[in-house]
């Protein structure tokens, strides 16, 4: 125990600067001489929570470039194209290890305080909180890499175990820890100030534990449905889960450069709308754009059956994006109301959430772009008040003729309210609890709400978060299909036709002609035969509700179920790290076209070759991006 304290006390004290000096008891003039009864458990818990908020260096690599890229929450390359960066993985692995170290140290100190009689009345509750938080941290790390050493940081030599064993351990920890919290224990103000999430509201920590147990149980739904059902039903039987906004697990962000600075705050990350996300938004819920935007935009709204200007020589078409090769010279007629809340319309400077990042250029204010014809002629395009998103991938020669894709100011970007470090990062929102309940009910598990009621409650909570509640009743009753062929009304499970007649303009000035718009085929779900069943609706709404704070969950659901439909990267040229995706296969969906995990960092291979060998053996495949985890589709 003494060795643990000596190794962690200095970094822990440095981490405490995030709170304030006056928040501590005096430990000792010589911190290296501190004993367990002088070190406070709550310091280590708070250090771990604040650290996991991720400073900008780690957040840019893990949250933005890895998780948001893999989940298609924005237009990105890298991991979405099968490419990982070992340096980024080293940074994240090392940071996550330090957060786990702090949480485990809190547990060990708490146990020693209980043994030597120096414990405060709330000591036992703190131990349980640290166990709950450690379970979350382990889940985050395992959902990225897979097998882990669950006994790491406990004073013994860590041994890697399988991902199945990791999940068994986390679920047991959550069940035990929440049960052992006494919600009647007093929590002094000084203690409350050392919990950045819940101010040590014991009931909320129990709720977080049970909702997290629901999340992790559902992760096992396809690989061990009996275990998943049993654990899920036990979690909800407590009647304590994250049920409304006041229960949400969130941590406040602040401007600057420290662990509390916003995870999406780096100005050079444009975070454009992705084609995957856009195909979910457009048309979903049938809410007219005219009711959502200012009158200055009304003249730019286009008919629902108009897809835009057709430029097959400047936009990639070797992708299964159903809107490929089109540029919409205006705004869609109908739109999921959360789209205009989360993303800004290019040139709409009246929007208080319009992001001018990067502020060291004027790019965000410049909506003028162009395309090059194959003969070298220039086609000028004004992106002002337009709404477009593109597939990632290699666009080849077409990309060189396109001066719209991947250029700031030309496409919708993430709103400034999520980028300015003045919000609260959401680790678990109430809407997720209800979508988990909806899926559980649909599977026939014993839950307190019917699947339709849970589904609609999740949508309502999401709309409340986005301040779009005025639209939710009409939205929930809509049978309108989005670009993927999915509608909102839960009981509306009629499948869309395979194709629907639409119009487009040939080039910028050519004739308007009709064509057959083909709804995409998602081979990863029900062999591509289903687009509008209840599970597709649940996961579509869960995915949209978790934008932008929970990209890891969006990635997890796609790996688990193949839902929602993800657009394949374009392959005008081959993608070396996605060898199965090529000019013959791009219209199909396959797990080999999307990232499945992060390879272990070189720091692990170098420091613990024996552990690395054990971890790799548990994977059931190579230590590679395309190797599915235990609970994912194979």
C-alpha cells in the first residue's frame, strides 16, 4: 500500500491544481512521507474523473480522430479508413492507465482507512464510487482495445484476461458497488466540491452504475443473450437508473488548455457533417425546414424530391452513399430538427452557434468554391445557405477537381456550443437509458416500460436536450422516410420501395431530369432486406441522440449490430488498409470495410511483451484494426 501512495501522491497533488489549494486538508510538509490516513480518497477519485475528461492533446487523438472518425459523427479519414496512429494510441493508453491508477488507488486507500480506523463516515461510499468509476474507465479502454489486465494497479503483477472476462468483471463490480452505497450518509460541502460529476450525490452514483450496467449488458446481446438479459434485468429491477436530465453524468468544460478544456475544442479539426449522419437526418420526421430556420433562409429551401446538381466527374461515385455525386444548391425541404441545432448552415452568420474556427483564418466566412471540368473549365459554386455532406475515402482524380469537399466554410460544421469549452461533456444521457430499455423490451426482456413508450421517451429527452421540444409530437407521428428508408413512428414498419423517383440538375446549368433514387442496402443487418423495422428505429434514434458527445457508443452499436447504416469510404483509388473494399464491392456493406478496434500501443509491446502476447492471443485474430472484438459482429 505504501508503494502505491508514494508512486501516486505527487501526480495526484499536481492534478489537484484543477480544483483549488483551499479545497485540501494539509497532507504533510513532505508529501513523500504521507500515510494512508493523511491522504484523502476523494482527491484520487476527482483526479481520475477530471483526467478522463481528456486534455486537448489526448482528446484530439482519442475522442475526435479515433472515436468521432470511427463512428462517422463527422467527415474524417484515419481510423475510418483502417489506419491507426501508434503515437495517438500510446498517448491515450498512457493517460487512461493513469486515470485507472488514480481510481484504484482511491479504493486501496479507502480500504486501508477502514482497517486502521481513520475513515470518515462516508469512506465506504467513496470506495463504491471509485469502483463504479473504475468500471467505466475499464469499459472505455476495453471497447477500444479488447482484452485487458483487470487486476492492474492493485499491487500485483497484472495479467491480461479475455474481453469476456473483462465484461464479467465490470458487471459484477457495478452490481456490488451500487448495492453497497448508503444514500443516507451525509456529504459535507467540502466533499461535494471534489466530485466534478455528481457532487457525491450518492443516489445519482447508484443510477449511473445501473445505467452503465444496462449499457454493458446490452453490449453482450449478440454474443451471450442469456447473460445480457439477466444482467440487464437485474440492473433495471433496482428502479434506479439515469431517468431524466438531472441524473445525466456530465462534467463541466472550461476554456484554456487543461483536463477540463473541451474535447472538441481544437480549431484545426473542422468536424464537418458526414454523409452517414446526413443520410440519417434528411427527411427524418418530416419536419419542414421552413419551421426551423429564419425567414432569410426560406428562399433557399428545395423540394423534397430534388437531390441537387449532378457532378459525376467531380464527386466520387465508387461508394454506396445514396446521394453520391450530388451537390444540393440549397436546404432540404424536411429535416430532423436536431441537425440544424448541432450543425451550422454555411454562411448563416445569424446563427449564434456558427463556428468561425479556425479563427486564425477567414475560411469559415468564405463560401465561394469551384469545381473543375475535365477540360479544365471552372464551375463556380456558392455554398452559402447550402447543405451537403460527403463520403470519406480516396476520391482520386475527382478529388483533385473538387474545391468544395474538405474545405472550411463549404459544408455544415459542428456548432460552436460544442466547441467553445463552455458546455458540459456528457458521459451518459438519460435518452440512452430509454433507448436501451426500448431495445430490451423489443427483445422480450422484463423491463419497467414497454418498448414503444421507452423509445418515444428517449426521443423526447433528446429533443429536450437540443431545445427542439416544439417539434417532437409531429416528429414521433411521422411516417416520412429519411435517405436510408427509415421513418420515426414506432409502429410504422412498412418498408420503403427499393427506388423512388427524384429529380436532379445535370451540372450547374444543365436540364432538370428524373432518375430513380435507390435506398441503400445495409448487408450488415438482416442481409440487407430490412430498412425500417423497430430495432433500426431504436438504434437510429440512439445514434442521433448521442451526437456529438458519445461517438464511442455510436461506434459500439455499429460494431455490435451493423446499425445504423454507415456509408462506405469511396474507392476511386484503392485503400491499402481496407483491402476488401474495392471497385467490385463498394455497393455492399461488410465488417471489413469499417474499423473494429485499436491495435495495442507499442508502449505495451515494449514494456510487457509477455502481457502483450497474452492479450493478442485472446483476440482470436491479429492485433489489427479489422479484428472484431468478442461482442461484435463477426
